[in-house]
RNA sequence: GCGCGCUUAGCUCAGCUGGUUAGAGCGACUCGUUUACACCGAGUAGGUCGGGGGUUCGAAUCCCUCAGCGCGCACCA
């Protein structure tokens, strides 16, 4: 008879079992396109794929990671047991701001200043940090039993992914979906970078509302210091009180002398609030900026990127905004410019990373034009190409897509993907003689055209190297108000109607317009010339086209390289820029110092990790992925953007189902926080109670989209369950192995061949077998429907309170030495069947105990698969012929 | 302001498309246990399913309404 320890000691098994699985390669899916599978498959053969939400390299594992790892591992293991080729692709995220802040802090503790260190050295330090901590978190994910394919592990700054990022940027740029411009942005003076709208968090703070005597108006403001940047007063168009004043200019007495404002009527003004008149500070308020844009009101910036008053604010220059506010209020009171002051609760904007107050300031940044992307992304969910669980988040998703604003993607940081744009300052050049305005357009094959292409479609796509085209077009964007753009290819001069791009709002049309009006065709080896003229100046580019290769997107031939022989720019900025995958040829080009928003690379994750933009086997086979499992808190940050980018770059939704889990909270449903001291550390709990217990505690009782409370008591409960599994199995194994197995007391080759004699069944046998069948069916269905909690609970209840409490007790009689030999044998067969099949079903939830027990079970019943992880799921949903 | 969620036993929560006597875990109480497991077993108590109204043969479940709590988005002069 076997000897098995009395209690389950997880520490003795977990790490060893994990190593055995990993070494055996069970986490790596078989890529077998078009071939018949090498194993018994219960599915349609489609691979099951999850891209792991890449944890930041900044920290160590917490309960949130444990939750996603558990849920994703359950799905992965379930589908593996079902026989699907299963890929769970892990990785980590460089997490721009977060990592830079943490490393900066740690360096400062060592007395090292980031700025003295310099960019290159600093980035080296961050990489050192990454080497140290990036692997910590993946090691800890293994501890959770995550059966992901480590051979495919990725990091967002890997060469392949960086290449994907550059490709995406350049492609969007060429499509006119990325632009650079001066906008009022959310600026964090503490992190010293712009952040996106959804990276801003609002919180209430007690403050004051100042009623100012403002020329003929009395108006309220929370930020009197911005008065120095005021250029207008806005009122509601229907407001009778101010009708007469609209359009007129007024002189306002200010602390730095008189200044002039214009009165405009705008619907954004709420006539009910305050006096119905608003002072407009276009440079430091989003609403004011928009009002100013609509009424052509000038903008005056008075706050700089350090959150301090600028030189144009006289004696207040250099003060922080709060200091300036106090000083200005004091001065205004002295001048009798303040009517009265109210108490007022402000909803102030703060940075989601550092908590600092956000200053809206005008800044030149890169933006993604999101609306065209959002429309497709919205449609994908509307058409059910993507299903969101729980469904109610679809509405939230739609609302976001409907109200989306352009996405500011440049960050003034060092750690991240540096923007693939290069700048060059150019000397002023003497004006060129006026160009001949020839309106003739080039058509493919047309007489006089130097273009040799025979079919017009090929011709149309064979513009010039997209990278150079973008570089050229970038200048159109930069200077506005071009009168005309001429393209001269050596023989024919082509006029391009510039009306289409005088306005930045029409940027999407740029590429199209160019193609339509004839900036197309290439001349291998011929020097061409592009000339731009604007109200600010002109630019001339001499270009030589060389060679011909297939375009990587369309497969059509394009110019392989375009040498810019010379280019000249003369405009107000005097700067030209180049957008491309690699630095441009020639001297003096400097790359844009900014990096991209972390979420830009994250948005590419489901396909960049599989090799995109290269056409790899992995991309072909595993993309689109199956499930995106993540927290509802990053629905906008991440999920929405993956959908937008997935559709844009691959033409496919990046996943079929989005499963949103909730936030892990403490047993009283409070947020886990260090200050409350209620945080649970999975790395303490795992050695204490076992990974399986932690996993079960996270799954059972949690509903998608709903926060999940968890306390140590709950985990203890599932530790007890682990032990119950161990002991019920121990009983089974010990009893079944009584007698001589070699002579085949229970016989049979595999579990399905266990010939259970229906004639000999006791009522207890019949009941358990029937219940067992139900559980198999229910659990399969629940897992297919993403109802993990219910599935786990069902299995828990069945195993403990039906199998162990009822059936094992009943089996004791049936196994008694004085019982009929045939009954004993039959009972043993039933026990083996029930136990082995239940272990398989429990395995996705509790991989370690179940595998540990399986290995024991295999010793007395060697026909079982070598490892539980690759066993066969005991219920086939397609076989609806389940006889009761 | 717009939207969403929650309110079920002392605590934390399940309860899918309405259908036996509303469930679990923890906690409480009683009893038991040399015999797979005290990280155990058998059992008990505990709920007018937030209030009100409606639909229905039948409502924790669907609809309306009110209240409390929480969250998201927008505004925030």
C-alpha cells in the first residue's frame, strides 16, 4: 500500500511541478496550420490566444496581478485541456512616466541627479533597473502557476516592438492621422510632461471663488492669477444683459496696468452661473481655448512649463501659480478690484501618476487624430465583432468613443520610444524666381508623363517613398496657409490645390489630395523637385528616386530609396522635419527628444508581440487573439486603443472577447492601500497557504466588472479545500490500491474504458454518477460563458460536500472487507473515474494540488496521461447525447 | 448635469434568460470524532431579498418610482 503524507504541503510541490511543466514544453502551443493535430482534440482546432496585459516593470506582484494571472490561467488551462493549441503570451511594459519617476527617485536617494547624468546615462540606469525588476515580476507570475509561453515573452522596448511602434507612427503620419501642433494640453509641472486627457484625475478641494470688478462686468473666477492672460470676456448669446456689449472692446483695469478685452458670445457659457460673464484666458483653460478658437481671439501665455509665472507677468514673474494668486488677490484688494469672495469647492485636475496639479498650457505636441479610428472601433463592438463582458461596459465604451478628443501622444520624458521624427535647422535662402503655374496633372501612361508604369493602379500607389512624402508634407502642416504646392518632376510641373490643407482640420485629406491631384509617379534615377510656397516663405526640395521594390503594405512597387539631394526651407520657424523609420541621410538631423505615450506601444501589443509588421507565422496563426482579460479601469487607456490600432493596422479586431475584472479590495470592500495597512501580499500568502488557495479565493465570489473583496480568512478557507482534495484523494488512492493491482483488480486501459457494471450500482453510486455528469456539463458551460466564479464554486461544493462528504462515506461500506468482491471492484472503478475527472476540472483553478495528486494517482493507475496539465477535459460539449 | 453599478443571514458575497422550502464562505451555537482529513464530521439558529407601486398563475429576478452607498464621464468661469 502507498504511503502518502497526511497533510498537503504546497511548498513541497509547487515550484517543482511548475518546472516540470515548463521543461516539458506544455506551455508552448503547437503551430500546426492546416495539419491535423497530434492529439485528441475536442475543439474546432482554432488556437486559443490571450495576450497578457504586460505588468509595469516598476513593481512587484500584487493582488491585482494575481487576479488577472489566475483568470487568464484558468482560461488557458481549460482550453489546453480541451485540446486547443493554446498561447498565453507574457511580457512586461516599460511604463514611461511610472518607471522614469521611480528610477529618478531611487537615483536621487543615491545622490545622483538625473539631469547631471544626462539622457543616455540615465536610460542606461533605467535598463539596469529593468533587468533587475522586470524579471522579478515574471518570476512571481510563475509562482502563481501561470502557464504562459515564456519562449515568446516580450517587452515593449524590445527591438521588434520598437520597430512596430515606429512603423505605426509613420503609417499613421502618412495617412494624416498624426499631426503636430500647438494646443492647450494637460501639463504636469512635476513630471514635466504633457499627459493625455484620460491621464488626468479630478478631485474635490475646498477653494474660493473670487468676484472681480472687471471693467463694466462683475465676474467670478477661481483663478484670479490668470487675469494676466485674459484676452476676452464671453457671455451666452441669448443673455439679454450683455446683448449690447457683444463684439465691443473694453479696457480693463489690471494689476499690471490697463488691458483690452473683446466681448464674445458663446454657447459654452452658462448664463446661470455667476454673473453670466466669463473672463477668457485662452492659454490656460481648455474651454477658454476653444472659445478663443471659435471667435479668433488671441492667446497670451503667462504660465510656463514649471508651473511658474512667466517673464511677461512683471513683478509676479517666477512665482508659482498659487503664490501669484495670493499676491495678485492682495494687490487687487488694495486696488478695490475685488467685489467679494465666496467659498467654493473646486474639482481640480491632478496627474494620475504623481498627484500634482495639472496646468493647462499651450504646447507643441504630437497628436493622433482619433475620430476616424474611433468610428471603426465603435462599429466593431456594435457589430459584435468584439464582445465585452460584462455587457454594460459596452455603453461606457460607446460613450467614450463618441466623445473622444485627439490623443496627445508625445511625452517630455527620456524613457520610452523616442518619436521617429528628425529636425533640421536650415539657413535662410534667397527667394527663388516665381514658379510657372502649370495646372496640368500627371496621369499614368499619359503622353508627356515620364512615368513608365503601365497600369494606372500600380501607378497610383507608386508615389514616392512614404517616408519622404511625409517629410515633405510635414512642412505643409508646420507653416499653414500655403498658397500653392508645386511638384516638379523634371519635365512636368504639377499644381496641387492647397485649399485642402490650409486648415489643419483637413489633414486627413492630405495624402489623398496629393494622390488625386497628381503628386504621383516616380522616375527611377530622375531628379525631381518639389516646391512649396506659403505666406511665410517657401521650401524647395530636390529629390532623386532610386530603385524599385514592393511596398510592404500593398505589395506594389515603390521607390526603394529616395535621396534628398538638397532641400531648402524658409519660413518662420526655419525648421524642417522628417518622419521615418530610420534617421534621414545627411548631416545635422536631430531626433525629436520626446518619447511616445506608453499606451501607444501598448495599443499595438496583441499584434506587435506576434511579429507585426512582419508577416510572421505566429501573426498569421495566432492573430486575432481570442480573449482580452484585463481590469475595467484601463478600458479606455488600453482596450479601446488596442481596438482602434488593431483595426487600423491589421484590419481585424485584435480579440473576440473582452473580459473585464474588478479591483481587488479588502474583506470589508475597502480599497487596498498601504496607509490603511490592509494590503495583502500574494508573495506572503503563497508560501503560507499555497498558490491554489490564493487563486481560488480570487476567483470564487467575483463577478466580472465588480470589485472583489478578499481577506486572509477566505484564503485560509481554500487552503482547507486544498487539503480536502489531498485527503479525499489520499483515501481513494489508499483504498483502491488495497489488494493486488497487477492482477488487474480494477483493470481497464484508461478511465473511459473502466467498465463500470451498471447492474451492480447502489443507490449511492447512481446518485453520484448522475450528479457527476451534471457537474461536468454545468462546469463546462460556465467556463464557456466566462462564469468562473460559479464554475469554481460548483466544483468546490461538488468535491467537498458531495464527493467527499457523501460518496466517500458511502463507499466505505461498499469497500468493506466483507463486501462482495464485485461490488468492491466496481466501487473502486467509480472512485477512480470520479476522482480523476474531477481533478481535471479543478486543475484550471487549482493546478498544483491537482497535479500533485494526479502524480500519486498515476502510480496506482499508470494509464492516466503523464501530467494532468495535458489530460483530456471529461466533457465534450458537442456530444449532446449524454445519457442520464 | 449625463450614465452605470450596488443594496439578499451578524460580516463578505453568489443567485444566468422570472418557477420546488432563497444559497455559500466566515462568524455563532449544539453534538461528535482511535478508523482520508481538526486545514475534520453531523446538526442548529439566523433573511417579510433597501422602501413603495406595477406586470404575472407565480418576482430576489422584469417594469416604474423613491432613498442610501459607490463608480465613470462631462462641467467646474
